[in-house]
């Protein structure tokens, strides 16, 4: 079984005054060694958060697919790596919607992240209409197949996060059976694409994960961790999720 991995996604939250909280979470990570814990902070905090936390990995929430160039306002994978990022989220639904990122864009970003020896956390997930249509699995697997990077050596370079769009920030989650069905389908797609090494890729669940539902979600087969938004923003809410991962 893969070691459970809990990744906080702070989204557009966090100022330097929140670094004390990074230290607090990193102490929780040290106290729960059976779970891997990381936090993806805004680009402005990566360097200071990485310096403040030697146990817990720090990640970025996006990067450009190109190494450098005329892309005002963007940061490259090399830039966030230089600041100390170990993970980069790519293809979050908020970026797919707000910035119009396509599956091809997401694939290119994942490849750029891996080329810098970081781990790409590649997000996929269906809308509520797609869930209600009964086609969620087929839609997510197509999105996944079009977004997966072409790489030979996968060692710790890729995670997939299944995040149903309608579950993000809403307090609603799919049934445990629906999560199990989706994660199994994602696992099969990863093995088709990468062979046996597809079994070593963490598949995270994201969307309203919290201290109340984490244990149930993390005990589902092929749920190898969580990508946590709102509940990662306070130690009181994040610690129970870390505990659940440590005990799963
Ligand atoms: P919430 O945990 O706030 O639903 O956000 C999930 C998410 O989007 C993590 O990337």
C-alpha cells in the first residue's frame, strides 16, 4: 500500500504572517510520520515557506509550460523549483475554468514540472451536470488520458488528484462507492499508460475533504491521499485530516 499523502492547497490565501502556521503544520507532519504532508502555497510564499519547514514539502499551485520567455506575470517550473517547491499542482479545475487551460496545456505543464525533478499533481474531475448524466467515469478518464505526461521514469514524479468540481468548497462529496469506482478507473488508466509503475502513482481525492470524512475516504482502495483546500487553512481543521491519513 502506498503511504498516504495529504496535500494542502491554499489557493489565493496566505501572507507572510501565515508562516507561523506553516511551522505548526510541519510539526504536525513530524508527529505523524506514517503520512506524507505537503502544502502548496501561493508563489509569493514558496521560498519562505520552504525555509520555514524542513520536514514538510512545499509546493506551487501552477507554473508555465515554457522554461522562460515573454509571458508577463507567469512563473516557470524552474523558477518555483529554485524557490524550493517539490510539488506543482497542474490542471486544477479553477485554472481550467478561470484561465481556460486545456488538457494539452495541462500535459505540457506536467512535463515541465517533471523535467525540473518535481512531482506534478495533475487534477481531473467532472462537473455536476456530467455526474448527473451518469457519464462521470468516462468523462474523467478521457480528460486524464489527454492530460497525462509522456514520461519514461515515473519515480515520484506524478500524482493524480480526482476532484469532482461540484464537491470543491461546497461541503458535498460523492458517495464512497462513487469515489471507489472513479479511483479504480483512474488506476486502470494509469496502468494502461505506464505499465506496472502506474500502481505506484498516488491518486488523491479532493473536494470538501475534512476531519469528519477523511478516514472514510482514505480507507477506500486506491484513495492514496487527499488534496485539501478549505480545511488546510487552519491547524485546527487540517490536523484531524493528517491524523486520519496517519492512521489509515
Ligand atoms: P476544498 O477542500 O475547499 O473543497 O477544495 C478542494 C480543492 O480544490 C483542493 O485543490
